[in-house]
């Protein structure tokens, strides 16, 4: 597989951005294998993502960043240039339910998720054997009402020690403290087991069952301080009927959760998700 | 097309209901062409719907009802026996948007909706020509904040005069008064332009756009006094992305609304929807 | 609504195309509101579509075309620059079934399809009243096994006389002669009532019913000389079960056909569909 | 979890079947928790499935079967009465691709698949470690063009020795010999990686890519002597676009295959799938 540079940009929209950026890349001999752009007409903001064959450019990622900086400054860009030879480091956090973890580990093994998994953190020990069988370190950090501050200090220490780029709450079932949310803003991904904004909070499948909905869903979103209210990355649904019990909804929901989290995480790892206020631009 | 009797029952579950009902039908020589049953284990309630070839039974609908009454009483049934030779009468209520009306009239013309449409009622005149071209009477009843009581008295009079079995709010955009909701409980169908319970109330597509959801939906439900909270008959969704404006969401939404309302109404007309508290059993 | 120029390009991929094109547009002051690109790595072909605010450019469409020609030549482009002030002219061809026609006329009336409909051509008279009610001329050209050559000569004459840019076979149910297919290559859109390549040819829903499939579909594609084998624009499906008769499949199929044809046609009208051999690039 | 008897019947349709069967169950005191019926009007065949709380009946499964036999004979029924205390034994057959196996083992561990897995058979050794980690015996039976008869004799011996009720080809990638297909007719489930009947045979995703389809699919079906032509149990699809390579199609396909096979197998294990000629009745 070839190596790529990925240039991701958002900035105020104006005439000539694409010409400047694509002209810059062309002058470096850069071969663009994938290009996505979006102009949000309502807010006047511009978004772009370029995938450039690394070998086609005579510069290292660091040199390319330096060369690009004047353009970025001129257009007041929020931007990043990543290098696929450096795989992002993703810490998984889980509780007792295994479905999302099993699914992510399968995909990781199969090469669908291009990242390192330096460790898995859990408040329970149920999933230790599975994780360790995959050769990944497993840390248990119990969380009780009384020990929350210490527990999350320990979680933060482990995440830092793992040099994590991102954290995935793969059905972690605990609410992260605000400070942690802020520190890793735009880098913590959660899977919520409902079609948000319906049924935020606890026991969403049971809420859905009570309301008699005909479709249940799941939502992958970035974690913010406000519970279940962060920018949505991906959602999907599963049809249900009067035949199904609340337990059936939970079972179907597991499949939707797995699929939605896997898609959302893959896009995040490939720098396809750009945050725009409380919304996302997803160059899927 | 053959004529059918449809027997629809709900009652407390107990051993022997099916044997009694199916035994009764067999003794009349009744040929059952479709049978559906559901036991709700959580509430202990039983639901069934039988479609019986009318010609196979030697009795009229009225005679069959009389013969069945002792069994219905014994099992404390809520029940109805309908006769497909008598087509239900459905009053459509609309405002200015035509998409649901056009769709329902097409399906009605094509024989997909087995009902009479004695009239269409609207608070505007925009859709008069279309309705009258189909040979259906059109009544305009303007509604203003000041004239609501009189307007809805007139609506009620027209519905009554039309001898309506059911009323369909095909994007009527006005809230029916509680008394009307109660009087026609379980017989007024609304299409709400969101995936309830998300985005109840006004301008749901704009709410959805603001929240940055990745799927929008529509919900067909029975109208109750509490706004957008009645038993859900059917829901469906359409995928959207950051590329789509609020106007695009409205446009996609029209397609979902049409489809969901048409399915819900068809099931209602075929006696496939049984209300169970604030939920529905749909023998689709 | 603003006016736009749409630049659609396909050419052999090479470094610098985007830079040249976007540089050209920026020099004209062109404000790009939507941009899509695709590099087909397997064949080395590049595709792009730009939507440019007409007012932001100081040139007429004709002048812009002239100014762009040297770049187009240099990169060996297949290209077109359209001007949304000139609405494309679309001839609809139908037989006796109304569902696609009703749907397209509704969308056209609602402003979802930005085109002129100079006339509808049919081999029957069933849909004349509907079409004429919309103020559109209706031509009947009967087709019998003996009169095919004359009939299609007349069809061709009518299409020509209508100055048609595109032709839509909205369930026309006749096979166009090869010469007509060639003459309007890439401009005749058909809706096939199956999920191609399954069930090509006649009576696809009955074929699907016999095979016992659990999903039925529809396919919108460009017409080529080989029956049901042209480039696919869009497809969709509907779930079915053992409960459904062949007639039910036909009924569900109508809904899928309408939706798929409407999406395909809209994309075609907005210059979002680029043909690539026997496949399509769809910048939806 | 409670124990159930499941009565599954198909027979020529006639008046009184339901009355006789439900009357019989009621006389045994049987509490029916789920009931499904279907009359195929085209062929005049009747299908039913009852789920009966075992504790509500005073008889063992064997006694109940004996008591029911006269009714079965009278109506010329194909029938079975299963007892959920005896879990069906399912042999999995795999090749080198792990996605279906990982998924089935997860679901089995999570209690979603109510069966024993006496062993896994493969023509390769790639998946041995995974299988053995789950405590399941793994047999490798290499298959070469020269050794097919011996290899499949050994496969048959292992399946027999495992006392298997059903065999699942979870991407086994070898064609079973006709004799084996006949011997286990209606008991061997395959997942085909296309939306049958499209793209039967080898490399379906590459065929789909070449044809330029906009949806790919997977099909779970019973294996018959004719390749990829047996009764379809379940199908599903995944949307693709011009952006996706043949490899992407393979990757998306894995998700569809997993989901479709898991649903099909679950229904099969719960006696929800009744074969009707080359089609299925699925009481899902």
C-alpha cells in the first residue's frame, strides 16, 4: 500500500482558495488521488481534504507543512497535514459489553482500521482475556461514585502515557469529566445507543420500546461536556415491530452500534471528519 | 377481486382463544386467507386479525357478528368484524403543500387505497383545482387565531356530514382541538415530518439541520390530545449529509412523508393496525 | 435562485489539472459553490464538476467556453459548460402505467426538476388527460410489430422537433431501435423494473417472485443498443417476504421505480452524471 | 429462559386446519407464545409455526408428537415438533476469511445463536487458533483437485461424527459434491457474496464492480446441487458509488455477508424457515 499525505483545511470561504492550494500541490509535483471540498453557504465556511501520493512529492511531511504555512496563514486556515506512515494511536475504553470491542478488534486485525491500539481501559475485568489474546495491554480502572476523581485521573494518566491521538468509548457506560472532554475535544468518539436526539441519557432501548417506535438507531458522535449532545459523525437504524421485546431491541441495537461506530472511527482515522461548530463535515 | 370479512380482536391472553375463534370460523366453513396473531408477553394481551373469504361463509357480516358475540363476550374482547364490500370513508385534510395529497390521490386512483374520499378539507384554496379534477368535493375552512372554535366546528360538521370513518391530516399544519381528537380517537392519522420523538413541534427539518443529524425521518401516527405523542403506526428515514441544506432536507423529507403516510393509511384501511395503549400492533 | 455555470470535465489524469482549472476560474473571479472530483485509479481517468456563481464571473457562458478551450485542448478533455438559465428540454415517453409520470409531473410542478417538458410521447392514449391538464402537449404514436420503423421515425421526428436534450423512458415498455439509441447516446434514460443485472428483459417482478428473492429493486440507466445493459445511474430496493404475491411486488416496485427514476433524472439534469465506459460517475 | 415446543407444519390448505391444531394444543393446556401462519394462495399450500410454553403442557415432546400424529396424518402434513431443551448441533465450515466466523462466534458466545458447535472444519489452518480459543475442536481437511472425493468423504465422516443437524458454509469457498447436498438437503446454509441471482459463481464483487452497480448485496440460501440456486433465506444490500474500488466492495460486502448469514442462521435454528419448492417461508 502506498503512503499518503492528507491535507485537511477549513477556513472562511473566498475566491481562489482551491486555485492556491491545488497550485501549491501541483508545483510540488503532488499527485492528488482523492479530493473533497465543501462550501457551507449558510456560514460562509470552506472545507477541503486532499489525499496526495507521498512519493510524488519531493518533500517530507514536515517540509511540506513548512512550505504550506504561508498559504494557511493568508487564508486563516484551521489545517493539518498528516502522514499515513505515522499510524494514529487509539485507546479503546470499554465496560462489560463486548460487541463493539469484538467488532473493532476484528476490523483492526483485518486491516480495516489503520491505527495502533496501545491499550484498552475498562472499569471491569470481563473483557481482559479477549484483549490480551490480541496482544494488547488491558488496564482495569474501577469507577465508583466515591472514587470518580481519582479514577479519571488514572484514566487520563493512562491515555497520556499511551500517547493517544484519539479515545474511543466503545460502550464505556461512564460519563467522562468535563476537564477530560475539553482536553481531548474532537478526539473522543462515543457510540450512543439511540438515534439522537431521541432518547438521550440512560436505557435508550427501553425508552424506545415504551414509545413504540418502529425504527431504533445508534449515533456515533464526538464527546463534549454536554451529555450526548456533541457533533454527530454517523447514524443508522434498524427496523423493529410490535413482535420485538425490549431485549430484542437491545440485540438489534448491538448490530447497529457496531456498524455505526466502525464507520465513524474509520472516517475519523482517515481524517475525513471535520468539525464545524456542533456539526460535522464528513468526506466519506 | 373477492370480498372478505376481517375479524380483528384484542383481549386478555389465555389458553384456547385461537382454538375457539378458529373453531367458530371453521364451523361456518370460513376459508381463512390471512391470519395474524400476537401475544404481548409484557402486558398479557392478545391480538389477532383474520381475513376470511366472504363467499366461503353462509352468513352476512351482520349475522356473523351476531353469531360471534358470545365468544367475544366470554373472552372480554375488543373486536370488530368488517366487510370489504363497504369501503371506508376517509376525509383528507390539507393545507398548501401538495406532495402527500398528490401521492394519496395517485394511489387511490391506482387502486392501492381501498376507500371512498367523500371530500377534502383545507384552510387554503391552493389545492382545489387538483382535488376537483379528481372529481372530489373540496371545502375551504379558513383558520385564524380568532376564529378557531368556529372553524373547527365547521370542520367537525363537514366530517360528520361526510359520514367519515377516518380523517387523514395530509400535512394539514393545524392542531386539532382536544374534543375533536377524543371524538375521533384512533381514527385520525397524522404525518409528522420528523423521526419522532426527535423534533416534535414546529419546523422539524430545520431543527434536524441545526442538530446536524445524518438521517432525517417521518412518522405516521394516530392523533391524540398531546401533540405528536400518539401511537406510532410507521416511520422511515432518508440519509443526509453536510452537503444538504435545510431546503434539501425539506425536499427529501417530502418523499419520506409520502411513503410513510401511504403505508400507514393502507394498513389502517385494511384493519391491520391495532392500538395497544400508546403503541400499535401492525399486522403488515 | 441564483444562476450558475456548470463545468463538467473528464480527461486522462495528470498532475496539475485541478490547479489549472481552478486557477482559470479564480482569475475570472469565479465563486465556486460546489466542487466534486474523482480520480479513477484503475483506468487513470479524472472527472470533475464545478458549480460557479454566474454573477461572480464577468463573462457570458459562450465567452467562458471560449476562454476555457485552450486548457481543455491541452488536457484532452471531454467537457461541457452549461448555463442554468437555459433549462434543458426533456421529452417524456410513457405507455399506459402512470406512476412514474405522475411522480415526475409532481416534481416538475414543485420545482424539483429544473427542465422544460416540451411534450410527452406515448403509444397509447391513457395518460393524455393527465398530461394535458398540466399544459403539456401529448403525442400518440402507436407501435405495432408491423409499423415499428415508421413509428420510431415519427418518434424521432417529434423528439427532434421538440429540440430535446434528453429523453426519459418513464415506463415506455418499447425497445428503441439501435439507430435512435446511438443518436441520443448518453441522453436517453430508462427505468428498469428490476435490480439489474438480475431479471433483465420482460416481467422482472414475476421472475423475482419465482426466484423467491427477499428484496426487489429498480435500476435507472442510460439506454444503449444492448437491452438493459447500459451505464447504471441509480438503484434502490424494497424488502419483500413470502407474504407478498407477484402483484404486491409490482405495487412495491412502482414506489422504487418512481424514486430511482426521479433521483437519476435530477442528477442527469444537474450535470452530475458522467459516463465512464459502461459505468457512471455520479457527483450526487 | 423458559423451554418451548415448536410445532412447524406445512400441508395442503383446507378449511379447519388452524381450528384442529389450535384445538389440540388448547386441550393439552398449551400456552401459545408465538403463532405464525401463511396460506400460499398461488399453490394452495398452508404453513404454520407455533411456539408453545413447554411447562404449560403436561406431556413430553415425544408424547406430544405421538398425540399429534393422527392430525398430521389426516391433513397430510410435513411437520416437526422440536424441543428447545435439545440444542441443535451446527458444524461450521470455513476457508481462510474470518469475518463470518468471528461474527458467528461472537453471537454464539453472546447467546444470540441457540446451538451447539461441535466442531469447525476448514481446508486451511488459518483460523485454527481463533476457533480453539473458543474451546471448539478444529479439523483441517485439505481439498485439492485430485483429492476431492477423499476430502469430502472425510468431511462427511466428520459431520456425521459430530451428529450435526445443520452445516453452515461460512465462506467455505468450495463446492459441495451433489451427494452431500442431497443427503443434507434443507440443512446446509451458504452465504453467497452477491445479491442473487446477480453475479452467481466466482468473484461476485469484481463482477459487480465491472457492471457498475450502485448497490452490492449478499444472499443466505440453502445449498442444492445447482450452484447458488437454492432457496433464498435472506438478502441485504450496501450502497456503493464510483468512489469505491473493487476492494472497497469486498470490504463492504463482508459486513453484509455477516449480517445476512447471522440472521438466516438464527431463523433456521429457531425453526422459522420452511422450504416451499425452491422458495422459503420465513416467519421472522
